[in-house]
C-alpha cells in the first residue's frame, strides 16, 4: 500500500490504519486479534491506533505484534480516568500516569503519537493537558502530541503549534470537519486520521449493528436516510449492500488533507475488501460533489455536528 506523509511528523503512513476499539470493547480474543493485526502489517498497513480507554487493547497489540514494533506507527490516546490511575480527568497527574501505563502495556520505549482523547474546547484552551504531553515529548516518552475530537475543539487544536496529528470524524454522514477542521489542518501541516470513515455502515438496518456502535449508527443511519443517495447515480450500479462500503471509504479518502482512514474491523475478509477499495483511489469529483450536496440538502438549517 502506498505511503503518504503524516503531516509534519516525518512518518510515512498507509492510507488505511487499524483502529483497536473493537479489540478492547468487543473483547476480541488474542488469536483473532493477532491474525488481523499481522495480516494488516503484511499487506502494508503501518498505522495502529488505540487508546488507554480501549480496555485490554494495548496489551493485546503488544502480544500480537510487539515483535514487529519497527514496522508500524503507534498512536494511543489519553486524558480520562482508566484503571490504575488517579487524579481528575485531564490533569497533569492523570495524563502522566496514563502515558507511563501505555508504555508498559504496549511494551514500547516511546509512543509515536499520543492524542488527548476528546477533551472539550475549554480544556484545550486551559493548556494543562497539552502541556503534559509536551513534557512527555521532551522526555522522549512520546514523539508527537495530538488531539482526537471534532467540531470547534478540533479546529482550535489544529492551529496549536504543539499539535502534530488530529483524529476526527469524516464520512459520508459526518462532513462538518471537512469544512471546519481540514482547511486549518492543511494550513499547519497537521496529519489527519479519519475515524469512522464508513459511517458505521449507515446503509444497514440498525438491528444489524453491534452494541458498541449502536449510538453512532443510529445518528448516521438517520442522516443517511435523509440524504436519499442512490449508489447507481454515483457510478456504482451493483448491489448497494456491496458497493456502499467502497463508496464510503473512498469518499473519506477523497478529502484533501486526510492522511489515513482508520478501519476497526477484526474480520480478515472485510479488511481485504477495505484495502482493495482504498487502492482504487479517490471517487470521481462528480460523485464527491453529489454526496456533499446531498449532505447539505438533508441537514438544511440544522447543523449536523461531528460525532465525537
């Protein structure tokens, strides 16, 4: 898989990355996790995204691919209380403990990127939380600091000199950050990780959505229905259930400034399909225009904010 610069970090990363939330929240067994992680590394995907809050995901990653640590860019997130930490959320004490905890659990000397995990704008402006990551960077515990979140807070973070990477929601059903975050990120050479790039399969019936994603899926499904998109009109005449994952992923990767789309599947067949779709490149400009216009029409005067 082709590699592209992750903003100003100097890392070259694949257009797809792996998101480890299902490993933690869905309690994926070690063997299955190892299978998918090694498969992705073997196919050239070299960005692994996890978080202290994703329960056992950090330890699972270390066991599965710790011996291949030199082959991937490792991203984690922190800021809210997790087991074996104390102190208020976003405090220097808590974040310091969480960084050290992640290093132990991931069995690594340094994290390539540590993101503040969806703190609000007020917390960002206060500066204490980001300041702790700067201190960790200076100590060699992390290489770059960043922010995971959406809307006004993500736009503000994109302009901060100590922020190198932002993870934010960008999909066919979540487009506000295309207009509010990506332009600032491009201006400051920020690496962008797009989370939920296939909008939690918003074309599916909600009864088919696993519990972990039900909340996001409901919002995205309602938006998608209001958008009244027809896959054939976008140049994909096949079975909608088959073509929509490709359309959605390629739409996200079509947005100027998006470095990597984070996929969270633990199904090897789904992973291979995502890789094949990504390698086809961006959607046509006409298809992107139609999807963007459908979103604008459907939201009307109601601003559909990014789903943090």
